[in-house]
């Protein structure tokens, strides 16, 4: 596994030290911040792709609109056979 060392100093170091939980090392905190940013970017991309999918598929968009108006507090009506 490739490892990278990044030098952090000055104001940025002070900010990071003041933001991290006392129980967490600075390295672990920076790693978690980077992982969260990567996840945020992936989720933004996925949301954009889903929005494009809905624009291209009117039937899916209509189904979702029906779902949005459904009364989920009331039990469904039983169908008569």
C-alpha cells in the first residue's frame, strides 16, 4: 500500500487540532475528513445521475409523483377479488 506524508502547519494545523475530538489522533481525524469528502462527492455524482435518469424517464418520474402523494399513515385498501 502506498503511503503519503503531508505537511500541515500554521493556522491549518491549529484549526485541525481544535476541530478534532480529543480521543482521536490528528492523522485519524484528517483521514476521516478526507473519506467524508470523497463520500460527499460520490453522493453528489449519484444524485446528479439520478436526476438525469428521472429527466429521461417520464414513467419513473410519474410513479414517484404518485408515491409522494400517497397517504402512508392510512392502511392500504384491500382489493376485492
